[in-house]
C-alpha cells in the first residue's frame, strides 16, 4: 500500500516540477518585452561602444595633422605578436641637426591580440584604442594599416 | 603540523642521499633517479605525511641535465613539497613512472615524454599526447623548427 | 590506401567493439576534443581522450616573451576565467620581486575574479542544460552573462580576453561606474537565479538524468587531481581561495562548497551554490574598495631573480598552478602551467565507463571542460 | 442542435455534380483524386513551412529572442528561403551506404505522414476519406514511419545514425501502445472509430469535458505519448543533437534532409489534429449547455477556424514541452512508458468502460 502511495506522490511531485519549468518559459512567452536581442545592422546609428572599447590601435591626430609619436620604438618592442613595425627617417630640423621622425607606423591588425601593452607603454601617449569594430575585409592585406596620416608631423610640445 | 625541519628529517630518514637546496620558495628535495619512486611511495603512504595529491609534474631542460619536478601536496595536512630528479643523460633520459601511485601522473608523464622526450619506465601507455610521432621534443632548449619558429 | 591505414590505426579494441569518435567536431565536446568511445549497445565500455588539436605551445612561446607579454597568452588558455589566469602570472612576478600590491588592487582583482567565476559558471550552466537537451537554458544563461560582460567591457574595453591585470597591479583603473553597475548586476542576478532552479535544478527529468551518474569517489578525485567544483562535488576540499588565500580572500567570509555524493548532480549543485557564494563575496567587497593607486611601482623591464617560483590560484574550473624557472633574464627560462582541465579531462574514462552514452555527455558537461586549457 | 452554416459538403457536392456533367463517372473519380491530391500536396508543403516558422518564432520568444525577422515581413518568408536553399543543395552520396534504402527512407517517412493526412476531418464535410475505422487507420499509418527511420539509420553506414534509428525503433514501438490506449478511451466513450462519428458525438460537449477525469487523463497521456511518437523533445532521442549530432538523418543533405524535416513537423500537425479531433471536438464549435445566444455566436465562427485553432493550441503545447525540458535517457524513456503511462492508461480504460456501462457520462 505504501509503495502505491509512493508511486503516486512521485508522479505528482514529478509533474509539479515539470510545471514549474513550464511556468518560466511560459512567462517569457507571454512577455515579449523581455526580448534582449539587439538588431545589429539596423541599430548602427545609435550603437555606441564603451569609451574604453579596444577596437583597434589608432594614432590620434589633431586638426593641424600633428601626432605625438617620436618613433622611439617602445611599442614595437613591447608588442608580443610583432604586429607593430616602425620605419623611421632622419630629417634635418630647423637647427640643421638630424632628428629621428617616423616615416611609417605600420600596424598589422590581423596579428593584434589587443593586449594593450603598446598603448600603456607609449611614453608620449601617441597611441590609443579606436572604437571601430567592423574590421571584416575581403583582402587580408587591407588589415595592414599605416597609422600616421600622410604628411603628418610630430607635435612639438611647448617647452 | 610538522615544521620544515621535521619534514626534512623524515625525508632524510627515507632516502639518506637526498639533498635539500637552500633558499627555495617551497621545501625542495633532490633525489637520485633510482630512489625517486621509493621516496614518493613513502611520502604518499606515510601516515604523518600522506602526500596524496600530485599537483603537477613537469620537467625542465637545463641544457647540462634534465630535471623532473614534482609538486606534491598532502590534502590532509596541507604540506607542499617539491621533489626533483636530475637526469644527466640528455640523450636517453629515463625515470620510473608514478602512474601506480597517482593515476594523474599517467598524463603528466605522457606530456613530459611528448615535449621533452623523457622516457618513463613501467608506464602503461607511453605515447605522445599532443604532437605527431616524428616532431621532435619542442621544450628542449636545442629544439629548432625552421618553418614555424621565428627567432627574435 | 591512406584512409585504410588510418582506420586500422584507430581500431585498437577487440573485433566486436563498437567504436565511435565523439569529436573532434561534435556539438557536446565544446571544442576540438576527440573521445574515442567504445560502446556495447548504448553502454560505454571505455573511452580514450585524444587531445592536441589546438596545441599552440604556450609554454614554449612564454620562453621568448617578457612577463608583461605572457599575460595576454594566459587569457587564451582557459578563456572563460581569463582574468584569474592573468592574476596567477601577475602574482608570481609580484611574489618573486616581493612587491607589495596596493590594497585597492587586491580588492578589485578579487571582485573581478568572482565576476569572472560567475560568468564562467553561467556559461557552464547554459551549455550543460543544452548538453542534456534543454535548449532554452542556453539563452537564459547567456542573457544574464551579458550583464557581466558589459561591466567588463566598460572597464577593460574587451569582453572575454581582457588582459587587464599586469604585474604590480592593473592596466588602468576601473571605470567610475564599476561599483554601481556591479551592484545592479547582483540585484538583477539574485532575481534570476531562482528561475535557473525552477527550469533545471528542480526538474524531475534533469534530476533523473544527473543523480547517481558519473560517480567519482574522493580518492579518485585526489588521485586524478580533479580540482575545482568537479573535485569539490566529490568531497575533495581543494579550494585554493581557502587553502592559501590570495588577493582579498582573507578579508571576506565565504564557505567552501563541498558535496559528498560525487555524481553529476553534486557537481551541478556545487557550481550553483558557488554562484550564490561569489555574489556574496562581491557584496562584501564592492562597498569597501579602498582608495589608492591602481598599480604598484614597477620597473619597465621586469627581471625575476634567478630561482624557481610556484603559485596556485583557483580558477572557475579548478586549480591553476604556475611554475616558473628564472635565470635572471627578462624572459622566463621555463614556464609551466598546471591547468585544471588537463587533469579533469583524464578522469573521464574512470567515471564514465559503464554508463550510457547519454550519460557520457552529461558527465563531460559536468566536468566543464575548456579544451584550449587542456592543449595549451 | 442548429446546423452548421459552414458545411463544406455543399461545395464539394456541387463540384462533384459539375464534374459529373462533363465526363463519365470513372473520369470524375480520377479528376477528383488528382484535385484532392494536389490540394493536399500544397497544403502539406505550406503547413510544413508554416510550422517550421512557427516553431522558430515560438522558441525565440520563449528564449527572449526575436527569431527570424529579416526575410519578408516578420520573417514570414524565411522558411521559403530555407526551402529554396535546401532544394539547391548537393545530395551527398555516402560511401559504402546502401544506395537504394538510403534514398528510399525519406520517401517512406514522408509518404506515411501524407497518408495519415487523408483521413483527417478539417471542417464539416471537408475530409478526403471518411473511413469507418478512421482512428485505427491513422494509428496504423503514422506508426509506419518508423520503418523509414530505421532504414535511414541502417543504410547511412554511420554509427551515430544507427544508434539513433535503434533508439527510435524502441521508442515508437512502446509509445504506440499508450497512444492507442488513450485514443481507445474516447472510442469507448463514443462507440465508434469513425472520425466523423466521434466529432458528431461531441456536438453537445467535447469529450475532454464530458468524459470526466478519465478523459482528461487520456488527454494528458495522449499528449505525452504522441510527443514521444513523433520524436520531438523531450523525447527526441532519435536525433539527440548533443549526443548523436543528428541521429538518423546525420548523413542526409539537401532535399532528402528536407523530407525528414518536413515529415517531422507534419507528424506533429497530424497528432495535434488527431488530438483536437478526438478530445477537443474537432471542428465542433465551443458550446455551453443552454446558453443559446452564446452558442449561436460560436456557430458563426467557421468550422475550419475551430479545427485549426484547436490543432495549433495542441501544437503550441507540444512546442512548449520541447523548449522547456531536458531530454530523457533511453532507459528512462522506456521506464516512463512501461511503468507509468501504460499501467495508468490500462486502468483508465477499465474505469471508462465502467463509466460507460453505468451510463454516467453525458
């Protein structure tokens, strides 16, 4: 007799646990407001990345097309993946001395792991993280970027 | 709780030849290869120690020798001990397997065999774990791979 | 010709053995793990894990990188507890150089550890439900995990692999909103956890699927070195946070969750309880973050004194031990990661033999394997 | 009882007379068969596509997602796009598979579900063939699809497929009993196996209300057992995505896979329609005792609408099951059948027989 009672209590207990689960899914079925999906390409206009978002490495230029990179090469040394290459030139400055300036700051996005060491170690704060995240391209060579804009010069700090 | 000195004394009573290097972070003991299995068996079975948990087993290539390093813990008393064996034969290093004591050692040893080429005696299934059979032993310091390695 | 040879090589069992390859591409192996399973009917006779499909040689790569650069590689071992892995390497450097880390850093690191642990357990919960065929759990778990990832993104700029810890402290300070958003998350997640229980924990089908399955005794757990929630489900007290407290763990009160049944359900219960426990740890710390610097003073080039260093931390999956041999250079001479999943994987043959193939999926789900952590 | 104003027999009758005026009786029958076949084919495809769409939407909303929403308004054309994709896909032949059986299996599965559709009464007077053993016929035909599944698993030369097929065999053979017994309960109540007869007997109330608690128990058992019979979650062991990748149809591609997929959804429709017909009064409107006004209003809703509303109600319940519960293990599946469902339904039948004998039902 006891076992029969056990049989039915098991059965009803089991059914009630099933009902508890169905209540959860049922609740969400009738509350479409709980939908969390973002409609990505549609919301591009309003989509705002966090200000610290690590999208890519950029070199900020001001309105006079000046940047802060001295071409010291610390970022190149610190990069664990070899995704930064710096080509420097020696150019005579106003006093006629040869001075090192960057020719090209080459950044291989395809090899970058966004560890942030280059940005952190840069002594002149010339590098920063950009917010761009749509990096898909059809040609891998497009992922190799030159960070300093053509014709840009190093910003001379007022001493 | 036993102090470091007491632990040292107990280990020395098991294997008189054992050497205790100074100034190490954890208690370290260096034993000859032939006494290695014996020591760890005693460390595990001794009631006062019961080092029953093999945290990790690895090897280091010091170019002059190969060193097998075992980190042991006693889950009961929380002692930590490092057991080291120095294998001077770099060409054909071999050492006893701990598989009989710790099942997990089977896979640590396969990994060591895979990456260092150290052979383990009495190992039930000594096959390479990650790499292909003819790959070489990459964690040895003299390993060179012309294709995949970039020297900086 | 070629394929025949491979087939011959694979079949090592007896003639009547019914061998199937679970993986390397299989929905329930959560990565590229191959389990060579021998079946008798539906029952597993034995199984043989094959790994190495994503072996990247992280230990070898570490020998050519400086300690700051190694951090970003540890992210890619157990990517679900990336922050905790980072912390392990950072702490070993701090130990070796005997740098005193500011209190603020310790607090923040501990909070982030626990957030990372919750995020990892959430992902485990969704994937485990999905392994057992309850597909809806996947989306509920991910929905809630998104809140943690948003907190991460705001502070670190990345969601999963945030190399946020550096030797001596943090890369930069946390975002001003960090405290507020974390508290909001705790409040939110407290309301969602009962739903998890209703949907899966209490469910009679789920309980029948998980109770008494994949029994692992305490001796087996210790012998195979199964740590983390999987080991604690068998009564193996292996929480490094308790054994050797690091960060701010000595300043908070929390319980080490231990279950003694040793089956899949026990491991499940440990993880569910750990989520509650982690929430309470964060709650104790979040209001008391001291003001101060976010990093200790470190030299730009870190050279560890010659010697050997060993450090253990508790990741979401178990004990991560880092062993460094330094010869005084700026790169380590040898770096060994004792990763939790490596040991957790190989207990599979022991605990899954004799159960059904559907149980095998439940067992491998309950061990919560992350394959890159095994291969390294 | 007021006669139903939406009687399709007048429409079908007039088509019949119109055709009879044009050709001899043999040709009339032939033309009608072709017409009916075409209509069913069209309905089969459209319903299948709609069910796939419905399933994706329902599960999406349950999971806090949006579901398909790019192709067409609200994603309505998504499944059609999927169908075109499947049609264009390569049919991959499997090495060392039994080509004949491998290609035959999807047809067996789809023909079985197609056959079962013929006997369903969609509305008053809208039924392709009204057998006097309609319930029996649908039961027999729908359980034939297991042959197709077994063949698919066997011929694929894949271990996953074989395990899936064997599971499916064990599952369908055992759950067939419970489905049969739970339907038998209503057959006992109504005293006929003819589907139109069963519907007529529910004119003054559906069996789920008229048949006291035993009918309700039968209904629950029918829901569970039929979910198992059509291999849907939580009983989808034959496919068991996380264990067997896709079970018996792992190796199928393109349109052959689409056949399995479509048949699965149409089987769901068929059991839901059967449940609606037998327990919820089929196309009969909802009537309450003596509320003449209310009953009048209910009669104005076309019988097709009633039928599909009830069917989709049951389909929603079956989907709700799938998206909530974890999957059972094979031995638990059989335990559930042989230890719980079968004894309960046997006892239920005895109880119903007693009730009918005493004349306690309405």
